[in-house]
C-alpha cells in the first residue's frame, strides 16, 4: 500500500481530546488505503517543562542525560496516540527512536540523522499493522544512547521518514492552516499560499518564519519530498493547507512570495580593524568556534590600513560574540579599537523565486522603506532574497509597507 507520513506538533496533541482529533484524521487516511507513519511531538509545553527540570537539577548538565530526560515527552504522546487508534480498531503500534532504529550522530542535544532502516516497520506493515506511531525528535547514537535532534526536530524526523520510505507525501499538522505571505498577526492582509517552492520556504524558514524547521525543508528539497502544511483544528479538503514542492510544479511564480522578519537581531561592529589578508578568517573563526551564528557581514572601505567590520547575530549571542572577540584580541590574533553592539535592530526580508528573472525588486524595496522614513543599516542579497537590518521599532511598519507594495494579498 502507498505510505503517507503525518506529523502532529505539540499543540495538535496537547490534550487527550486533541490526540483523539488527530487520531481521527489518521483513521481517514487509513480508510483511503494508506499505510501511515505518524510522527508526534511532545504534548504542548512538556519539553519546556522537562528542560526546566534539567536546568534546575544540573545547570552544567551532561548532554547525554539531558537527551534521556527531554526525549521522554514524545514517548508519552506516541503511546497515547497508538492506544487511541487501537480503541478506534485501527491496528497501530508506537515506536521509540531506538526501536526503528533511527540512527544519528553522537552530538547530543543537536544530533543529525545518519540512517533510517525501513526493515522493522515494513515487516510490521506486512503483518497487518496500518499505523506506526513514531516518537519524533529522537534517535540512537552509535554507542546505543538516546539522542535528540534539537528543538523542532520532529519536523526533520517526519521528512526523513518520508524520504526513507518513499512516502507519497508528508503532511505537517500545526496550529496554522498553511504558509502565509507574511505573519497574519502583523499584517491582516496576509494571504495563505496554495503552493510554495522549496527554495522559497527554506529562505523564509531561515529568515524567521516559524512554520517549518529549516533542516526539515533542506531535507525535503534534497530528496524531493512533497510537504503539506495544514491545520489540525480545521476541517480538511484535498487541497487544504500549503504544498511545499519543486518550483516546476508551480504554474505561475510570484516575483515576491513572502515577507519574513526576525525580531531578535543584533548588529555588531569591530571599529578600526587592521585591514590585511586573513583578517576575516581571524574574526569569524573564533566566532564560529564560540557557536555564534553570524548572518550579515559588511566590511567598510579601508583608510590608512584600518577598516570597520560589521556583522549581525541573534541578540542572545551578543555576550558570547563579545567574549570571543576580546579573547582573540588578547591572544594577539586580531587588533581593533572597540566593539560596539546595537541590540535594537530587526531583520526584514523579501523572498521570491521570481526575483531571478525580474529586475528592480531591490530598488522598489528601498524606495518603500525610504518613503516610510525607515533607515537601512545593513543590506544582504541572494538570488531569491533581499534582507535589511533596520531599527526594531519600525519592523512591523516595514513588513506591512512591503506587503502592500508588492501586492502580496493578490494571487498570482
């Protein structure tokens, strides 16, 4: 029988009633003739509670024990979902990561998937099981210990299973009914997209859209897994939600498909750095080793052998970045006059595959922001996106103005 993967996030399985609602959706797909692999997250709030227990018990915790604790939330949900399906006379069984086994690297709390052997679950399907309920977010390291894939890892689990089993589609059930042109909480004109290309979704996810985890979209694009994002709280039709797919499946590509934002950004500037070969490596090497996620980078024009180097990073990594730079200066690896952090900025981006074949998007974006009196601090571009750093107080105004200017409320 064809295989369908269905993933239910924390809000979709937050209570026993919601688990029953989700189980009914699974039952509908079984009745259509699918064998179903269900990936479940922990019940809403459960992972945060478990992380809190770990931090309270051991602030400098052993990551292996952290994984053992925080992975338990998914085990509970998987068991309850399987029991609910059995009560509906749907042959189901729960699977923990080690039982599949979902093999990962040994990087605890941030493991990456290495392999998903299909033999065990396939054998059970052949014996009459119709639904395999798999605990998301978790796997098993080479030494046999439990690992977790990082926050949001259940999305990645679902896509990986769809790829491994050659599933017809991977449905991601969330508390929203699809992917929107921007955040509807900020712009009431935001429109739900029927389809969006993998590359566009990847950019939107990496730029701040919270609908899908970035790694899951990367995986879907690599293995060409059709993803559908839809709500677990609304009645579904065959064309419900948003399909994330190859751009060749989209008839008409918008020039701009969406506006994304990231509120918690910081702009950091190293003032008067020696301008010499290897200076960028000397700066960004220590930042990488310190685990600082650098995004935008701008180097100013050199004067008398000195230059300024500006980069952006998440606000919660500013102290780490400052320490890395101070330590590098003390070690004689770099020389700069001062380091200045501006934690009052936000990143706003426009994304669209249609930008490849249309000129003038950047000019239009900058004109719109100028007309609103919004100063641009840093600009970066790629083939299908333009991002700017602006003062955080103007973020919502910028998102609304850009959404209006590119007429994203209208279908292509």
